[in-house]
C-alpha cells in the first residue's frame, strides 16, 4: 500500500522481461508465479480461476494484483499465439522458514512470529496485532508450493493458470490462537483495530491442480511449529 508505483512498475518489468526472453530463446515450458490477490475483493468463495476480472480489486494491493494479472495474460496470449506451454500458478498466502520477518512489511505469519519472539526475548508485555482479526485466510507452506511447481513442470496443462491452496481456512483470530497453543498458552495479545483488515475472506478452489495429482502435505500447525522451532520461539 505504501509503494504502489514500485510494485506496479517493477513487477510488470520483471514479468515482461522473463516471459518475452523465454519466447525469444525458444523456451517451450514456463511457470509464472502469480498471487491469489489477483481476484476481486468481494469474490464468491472458494475462488475459482474463472472469477478473474469479475469485480473490483482490494485497494490496498491493487497495484501488485494488476501487475500479476498482466503477467498471467501475457503467458496466456503467448501460449495461444505461438503454441507454447506457459502456465500461471496462483498460490494463496505463503509462509516458510526464510520469510521476511519484518514486523512492518512482512506478511501476517512472519510479522506475528517476529512479535512473539520479541515477547519472549525482550520481555514485551503484550503482542499488538493489526486489525480486528476477523479476516479469513488460507495459508500454504512454501515447500508445498515447490511440490506444486514440480507437479506441473513439463506437462501440457489445458488451463492458462491454476490455483494452489491448502484448503485450510482460518481467521486471523484463530491463527493467533494456534500460535499461542504451540507457544504453550502463555502469550498476551490484543488486536489494535486501527489498521485495514484487507480482503474479508480469501480461500481458493484448487480442484484443478489437485486433479493433476498434487496435494499439500504440511498442515498449518506443522508449518508453524517448523518456523517457531527454527526461530527458537519454542
């Protein structure tokens, strides 16, 4: 939301350079990484691929979403026009061991875990969380996304792009409860209610990629435990 110009310009530039260079160098197979934020803010749930461009985007990340939509369409058009296999994968909210744990600019899971680490090591009295916790999200461990990439690599897929989600939906309120349970139940936290909650709900219909043989292996609790152990939170 703070850097819309950079998000739009840099991501369109990266997509254009990679996709067109692949075409110029006779690359037949390409996987383009998109994002679930491409879909309308108030989309019917679970979100199917065909819901793209059926409504208005979430205003806090519309610049990024527009750049990703441009990349998807570029892959689609090049594939159709030149008989290529350029596939887009649209992952849901990702998290993992090497995430950005900045409390201001990191995504929700690493930002919260960074605050929990401060609560533990710096003896903070309380963990302050953005919004009111009502938003619902679907989280996917990054290793499962890597497996999804591998599962479609060099296959002729009859879809221009595919959703990749865990199928496990939680509210941010439930997320912090899961984190607290793993921590041992001793966290003190509160929602400030001051910041935007973003898109109210976002869960993907990933039936198409599952029909190709992929399915996630790491549950949200398992993934959180991996990260919390690696960060010495538990």
